[in-house]
C-alpha cells in the first residue's frame, strides 16, 4: 500500500509530465484521502495512451508490482 506522501509525489510527477507546470496545484491534493489519491493516480496513468519507448520506461516506476 502506498503512503499518502508517496502518492502525492507520484501524482505530482504524473501531472507535471510533459508540461511546464502542473494543471492543478499539487498541494491541494494533500487534503484528499488515500483511496481518492490512488484513483487519481490510476486515471492519470490511463490517460497516457500514446507513448514512445522512453516514456514507457519512465512510467514503469509508477506501476504496482503484482
């Protein structure tokens, strides 16, 4: 299970990916519950659908090991 701090860092990285600035202030996410943060992280990962090889390698760090 991810800690809240870890999830916040991962979401911030995903939000900032390919942009100069995040689209939402990541500090606002600190007020959300862990289940909400996990959902946000999953949705961000799902939205990245056209990737080159370098991008895929970078995103692997955020996937859960099963």
